[in-house]
């Protein structure tokens, strides 16, 4: 166990500089583009799912939360909201970069999330035939995002450092738990638990992704990198991982039944894509 703990700490510490650099860049982009991004999505109209799918893929602080606020005020369509939720990368990209995953793999996963988000968004808008006309609302992301994801008021460097430490904590805890399981069960046996049961793996991964916390995408990414989760299960989890978007949606949109339906739509789409990917044997 001491060996497991030591390996976990050493491997996690090696990730620190890569995570810090990544978050410094992300914080800089967030400071420069956040308001412009929200303005663009507000003016997107019938092209909302396309623009939302692309913008949602960028790891911006609280964008899914902002989208929840915009939808609550009916500034954007349901299809645009779903597109943003499905394409939101949350902590996937920083973790992949810190683990030195090839650019082609990262772009492939991000591309799939964008395409799925766009297609789902346009189909939903076609079915719902909702208007995309903008109205005035109070666009406060609120304390949830500030507490959970953003520390933008502290300056770029301090915010990036704080975010890095938070994610490092999750990585250490998750990695230690995985290493303990691997130690007692064996990586091959642990992999078989999920990999040989694609339907169950997709259902579980999709539910993990729904957790409104950055730990969800970290867990899914780490499981995939450890070879414990199939490509389909990984996609199911990352597609449903909308960060704090769901949490903010339930706070600002008072139609609880509608909120539940939105979460269900995202979950069903995510799991369906995951199952399809596993069935055709596609591997990233």
C-alpha cells in the first residue's frame, strides 16, 4: 500500500506543471473571451446549435452555466442548450494534455462531441420549433459557478494555481482509488468488469458524467487512460458531463419537470452514442 501511495503521489506531481500551464492559458482566454462568447451565442438564432457546439468545446469557465441562464430566460433554444451541454469538455482537455495524450486523440474526441452536439441540437430544435428571439434577462452565473469552477476575480495566475490545486486533489484521490483497485483486483480483471459489459459500462459512465462537478470528467478521463473504460463508455460519460450546467439549470429554471427532461435527453443521447460506438468496435 505504501508503494501504491508513493507511485500515486509521484505520478500526480509530475502532472502539476502541465496542468498549471494549461490553466494559465485557459484563464487568459477566459478573461479575454467570456463576454464575447455569450454575446455570440445570444445572437446565433437558428444557427445556435452549430455555434454552441463549437464554443461549448472550449474549456471556458462556467460556459455551460451561462448557457443554463440564457435558456432560463429563453434567450437560446433548447437545441442550443443541449448542443452546449454535449460538447462541453469540462476538465477533459487539461487532464489529457497533462497526461501527454496525442493531439490527434484529443481532437478526435472533441470533434465527436461537437458533431453529436450539433446534430442533436438541430434535431431537437426542428422537433420543438422553438423561437430563438432574444429577450432581456439577468445573466448572473451565480455563486455556484464561482465556488465550483471560477475564481476569476483573483487574477489569472492565482486563479490558475487554485484551479490546478483543486484538480490535482481530485487526480490524486481518484488515481489512488484506482491504483488500490488495480493492486487488489488486477488491471486486466478490473477492465473486464466494464469492458466486457458495454451496455452496463455506458449506463454507469453516463450517470457519472451527470454529476455536476469537475470530478466527473476527471474520473471518466482517468478510467479511460488506465484502460479500464472502453471508448464508448468514455464518450457516454464525457458527452453527459456538462460541468455545473445542470446545477445552475435547476437553480435558475423553475420548471423542475422540464429540467428533468433536459437531463434525461442528454443522458439518453450520451448513452446511445456510447453503445453505438462500442457495438461497431470503434476505438480511439
